[in-house]
C-alpha cells in the first residue's frame, strides 16, 4: 500500500523573503529539512552567502540566496523573476515573511517610518505575491503564506503603523484568495505571537515588558522561532489544499483568551 503522506513537500521549490535571520531563517530551515529547494533572501549579499552555505551543509538540501531591497518596486520585480528563473520557472511555495517594526509615541511617529513600515510589511508582500503568482497561475498550483502577527487583530500602543500593516496582511491574504483561488493557488496567513528574535530583542531585555508577555500568554512563555515551523509546513503541504484565505494564529493562546 502507498504510504499516506499528505504533508510531503519534498522536491518543491520555496522562496522565503527576509530569511537572513530570525523567523524567516527558521522557516527556510524547516522547508530545507523537508526536502525543498530553498531560496534565502535579505539585503546583504556577503552575510547571506555565509548563511546559505551553512544551511546547505546542515540540511543537505539545495539552498540558494538572493539579495534585494523590498522597498524598491523595480528591484522586487526583477528579484522575484530571478528567483523563479533560478528554479527553472517553477516556484511552488512563497513565504512573505520580511518585516520591520518601529516604536514611537503616536505624536512623535515620523511619517518616513510609517512609509517604510507599510512599504516592507504590506506593499512588498503584495508586489512579491503579484509577481510570483504569475508562474503559479500558469501552472495551476502554488502556496503563498503571508506572515501576519497577533497585531493583525490586537493593538498595542506605540506601534500603530506596524499594526495597520499587519491588519492589512489579513485582507491582502483574503484578497489574493479572491484573485487566485480559482487558479489552484492557496494563500493563507500565519500569525505569530511574541517570538524571541532580533526584532523583539529590546522587549525581551525589558523585564517589565517581558513579564507582561509571559503573563498575558496562556502558554506562559515567549515563542521561539521553531514554534512556527510545523504550521508553515502544514500550510505549504497538500494537506492544506482546501484551506484558503485563512489566518492561523500560533501564539500560545494569546488571541484566544482575555
Ligand atoms: P527580524 O528582524 O529578525 O528579520 C527581519 C528580516 O526581514 C530580515 O531577514 C531582514 O533582512 C528582512 N528585511 C527587513 N527589511 C527589509 C527590506 N527593506 N528589504 C529586504 N529585506 C528586509 O524579524 P523577525 O524574524 O522577528 O520577523 C519576521 C516576520 O515575522 C516579520 O514580518 C514580523 O513582522 C513577523 N512577526 C514577528 C514577531 C516576533 O515576535 N518576532 C511576531 C509576529 C510577527 P536583512 O538581513 O537585510 O535586514
């Protein structure tokens, strides 16, 4: 009897934006360990090459890397085209992960930082998906997973532009579902809770904030990057072929309880 393997994604190609470190690198590692050919992405070519070589040696998978700035629409278009070309015209899995956060009191929030947050977290996710979906639609299959946040539905002070960008990711996910579902492409969002990375290091180091996170999270701890990998692999797999336009919170229960 053929083994039942609904989560098998070996041999698929995957592109993870913002995978030079943190959550993106962990997701890329999970995909590589599952037998995918993986494209890392960031902005610094030299450090990306080191990370790429390490991941390839560690996983035995084919790992490629590309560097381009997501705030530049032309770079995004040519960058995504090069990714698809490097995979021989076939991109199976896109993870829109790159993101930034800035914290300022509302009255002092610089408009330039508002623009940057929206550009990286929301506009780039749209542009990358728009471009990457061309080959998916042509083939009639593909998985797009957008990294949202608990801030997609729960607000906190001093990060309103970030929350707005992550709320936007939810409707981006649903809108892309409306655009692409009939072409055999699934688009879902994975919404992490508080995860210990470079992005949150200052919060981890703040005893008062850190205690608030562990107290407010039913699991009573910060999340680790590897806590997100299983859900990503599920959403990228045939097991999720009829799951579309959804948001899956991976947050230790934070959004489930008051
Ligand atoms: P990190 O700061 O650790 O990593 C951010 C990644 O995004 C890096 O790879 C960085 O690349 C890339 N990036 C940032 N700006 C640009 C840009 N202009 N062009 C290209 N790449 C860029 O963040 P996390 O791993 O913590 O976060 C990853 C995602 O998860 C983000 O979308 C974040 O909002 C989301 N998230 C994180 C949570 C957390 O608690 N950490 C919780 C909920 C959601 P480079 O090396 O070039 O800087």
